[in-house]
């Protein structure tokens, strides 16, 4: 990669090219991160439904109560319908576990 430019036009072209390529990469990274986020949210809900100590208490209220509590923590896009969609997404795409394991390890 060369940072040399010989004219104003080549300067503009180089900056525009770098902007376009890296902006595209950033959009892909954000989309990947949001997909991963949504799948993990669904996974946490699914595991809680199966193993959670409070599962008998919550039942159908789980997503409603979870929506309210996550809103208090300022988590975005966590309406009841969205949480249901994340849960469905997790259940349909169970094979994502290998991708998730490679990309993200919880701290």
C-alpha cells in the first residue's frame, strides 16, 4: 500500500476509495456483531427456559418481564416480539454454535 499521491485528483480518489472500502467492512462487522448478539440473546433465553430456577414462576411472563428489566439496563431492541424472534432465531440456527465459539468467548 502506497500513501503517495501526485495530484489533487489522486488524493481525492485515494481518500474516497479508502472510505468506501473500510465503510463497507465496518457495515459487515456491525451486521455480524448484531447477528451474533441476537443469536446469543436467544440462546440465553432458551437455556434459562430449560434450566432456570424461576422457570415455573415465569412461564409466559418471561419475555414480558425480561423486556422490562432489560429496558432498565438500556439494552436496545429488546421488545417482547424481538426477544421471541431472537429465541426463534437461536432455535432454528443451532449450527451457529461453532461460529459463535470461534468469534466470541464470554468474559
